[in-house]
C-alpha cells in the first residue's frame, strides 16, 4: 500500500475526549472515528487490526473443534420471552419495532437464538458434542460507554455455544475452550490470566474471565504472581485427549476477580511476597450453565437410554473489538503503538527519506515490489513529508519493521532496518532487505 494513496487520517493533537492511552492512540493513528457515544467507524488501519484479531480467534476456535456459522444481529423479542430474559435484561437491551410493530432487539448475546437453532435440528445424543460459534456485532446500551472500543455500545464479539449430553461431557467442552483461550490471547502477544468469576446474567455456576493486567482496567483482581509464568499449550495440543492436567495447572494457582475473591483463602494459600492485587481488562469469559436454557426453551435430545434429556450448555465470549484497545494498553511507548507481529496492520513500512531523489525513489520502488511479491504487507511512505515527520508517523502507527531508505545509506548500497519494539537499528544491504523481512 502506498501511503500517498491510502486513507490514514493522523491527528497531530491529542484528542481531549480520550481518557486512556489506547483510545488516544487509536484516534491519533487514524484507526477509529466515533459516530455516536460508544459507536465507532473502523477506519482502514483499525479495520486491518480488527480483522487480524478476528482471524486468530477463528483459527483457534476451529482448532479446538468449534464450528463457525453466522447469526443475525436482530432477534425476535418472543424468542427472549421463552427464556425469561426479555424482561430481565433491562435498559441495556436495545429494543426495536419493525413496520408491523413486531418487537425486535439488537442482540447483546445469542444463547436463545443458538438454542432455537439447535433444538430445531438436533434430536439425539449421538450428534453431540457440538460447539457452534459466530463473530458478530453486539449491542449493549451501556450506561457509561467509555475508553473507546474498550466499553462500546456496539462491539464485535466471538461467541461460542457448546451442547453436551451431561455435565461431565460439558466440562470437557468447557476445558477445550479454556485451552483455546490460553492459546488465542498468547498468539496476540498478550498475557491473559484465567480468573474465577461471577456468572452474572448468563447464569450458571462455573466461569472464568480471561484478564489482561492493566492499571486502566475496569475489573479488580487478586492473584498469585506465579500464574503469570505458567506455560501456554502449543499448537499440537490434543483437544481430543485429556486436558485436565492443563486446567489443573492453571486453576490451582489463586486468581480471582473481586466479585468472587475470598480473602481468607487468598491469605492462607498465597505467600505474602506473591500476592498481587491489581486491575485488569476482561478480554474473554467462559461459562458452564448446565440446563438453564435447555430447560426453559425445551432443548432436549434422546439420551443413550432413549429418554429425553435437556442438554448441558456453555457459552464462551471473546471481546474482539475490545482486544484492539487491550493490546495497545499492553504494547505502546511514549511515541506510539508497538504492534505484536501477529496482529500488526502491516508487517513492514518503507520510509522514503528523500522523496523525489531518483536513486532513493528507485530503491524504494524496488524493495516495495520485492516485498509485495513475497506476500509481505507493506506500507510505503511515498508522501512528500520530511523525514522527521515520517519517523514520527511510523512510530505512532507501530508497524513492527521500519525500512529507512535515504541517499546517504544508498551510496554504499545500504538501507537501515529499525525494529519498532526495541528501537534497535541495523544497516542492511538493499539487495538483502527483502529476504530479511519476509516472515
Ligand atoms: N461494552 C463492551 N464493549 C466492548 N467489549 C465488550 C463489552 N461488553 C463485553 N465485551 C466483551 O465481550 C466479552 C464477552 O461478553 P460478556 O457477556 O462476558 O461481557 P461482560 O462480562 O458483560 O463484560 P463487562 O463486565 O466488561 O461489562 C467480554 O469478555 C468482553 O471482552
Ligand atoms: Mg464477562
């Protein structure tokens, strides 16, 4: 992509409305535009990151055996009356009427709809286990939308729903999602800690929130520092095998949100030097809720003995759009964003330090062509800004690799390679640059 033809509306000034660094940087880097309180347009740079995150979530869901579908954003109120949640949900639900005065709502979550789909088709325990997910926009009319995409009203969520014949099988499904979440967040360069959590309006009695530690987070948390150093399963983890050793390892170290924190247990289990009381950002939550929805909505299957039994369910959310903010909270410095490679909007940015100089232009064009041919995502700064401004933009938008191309280096056939994460610079022969930068 040539920056001269791209749409990257960088802001020079710090936007006053942004209270936290991720919101400020997303606005300054031209990623996001507020259209109404808690409702945003994703500008091209932000959209690229959102799609990268979505794809990692998708790959890890698929690896764990979940199956993607897509449900609509609008749902019938009557469906929610079946579970009793239409009245229970309160003012956070956006209620809409169509031209026939039929009551609809913009889905804040999808337990009812997926249960309706499930019960229409699945009649026997032999079709289980089943886990269906989608990645779809949600609406919650939050009382205090704030912090940009962290607490929006419209936001992108991955939500998966598992169906099992009994509690033991449902726990296996829960464990698969637990492990998939460990992998998902680690791939994005995040340390997200599973913490015991309250179940809230979803219901049920077993739940973990995955929390990225950050002072600006909205959740209070208590944990044993040892939990920060536990190993994340690699991509060869066998989802059909026994996952309980992994779950035991992660859940035997104390980690809880303030809602379910037990002070006495914490003090007896966690040595004083290991106690960590801080704040964090909830990037995902998993629930096992038993037969809550299958009882009320009559989602039964014929069990092995032929009798009808209500299925045991779980639901599993990831805040896809919130993750963009959470990653920036965890990965930035005074100059801007530092994208982890897996979620970066571009892998490489070429800075032409003397636009209009024939040799410099030619070297940049050559490198741009070579990298593009190798399938590398490149942003080529071919604008007529001065070098200082190009450096500042590149640092602000946080592309992992910067290639500085100017007449001085080229006189010796060299370019400068800068790594955004640690600022380290290296002089590399122009002829070798493309090979070095291919992943
Ligand atoms: N208003 C929001 N804006 C952006 N992401 C959100 C919002 N509400 C929830 N999410 C994300 O969706 C995930 C799954 O939704 P869940 O129902 O667990 O949210 P929640 O517990 O109500 O979130 P919170 O406690 O932050 O309000 C959350 O873990 C979070 O990452
Ligand atoms: Mg939650």
